[in-house]
């Protein structure tokens, strides 16, 4: 597969808006549903839109790549990779990279990518794979 670099303003705008929503959730929402679950659903959508902002890659391949990346990061959290990198005392590193494994996060990432695939299929009006 050839990697086509191409800036897409639509995806970039969505990524920026999702980033702002994530920051607001991170700073001001301290509940048991939106912050831990909705935030994780949105973060994979944010990552997908960020990648699509710069690369004209197939929807399905991009979505699966983002999902695998998210799974890998979550698995690294199980092994406490933030501490292994010597960043255990950094609040920023712990927030951005995460510091504990949770199966609920895996489920949230999967739901987020399924939403991406559903939305892309509906917007494009054709098969996404």
C-alpha cells in the first residue's frame, strides 16, 4: 500500500474539536461515566481523525491500525511502561500515556472504532473496505 500524504481540513477540524472536548473532560469532568468511558471512546476517534488529517489511507485499514495502536498502549499500561521509562512521577505522562490496564478501556476503544466505521460508511454511502 502506498502512503498518500494529503492534508484534509475536515478531519483536522474534527480532530481539533475532539481534542478540545478531551481536554475539557480531563480538566473538569470527574464522574464515573463520561471521563473514563466516553473519553476513551472519543480518544480513538480523535486518533483516527488525526491520522486521516494527514494521510489519505483507506478507512478500514486506518481504523484497524488505530485500534491496534490503542490495544498496544493499553497492554503496555499493564506492564507499567510509564514507570519503566522513568516517567512514573510525571502527572502529565501518567495522564497522556495512562498508568493502568483496564478491560473496559479495550471495550471503549472498540466501540469508538465501530462508531468510526459506521459513520464513515454512512457519510461515504459506500462500503469502507
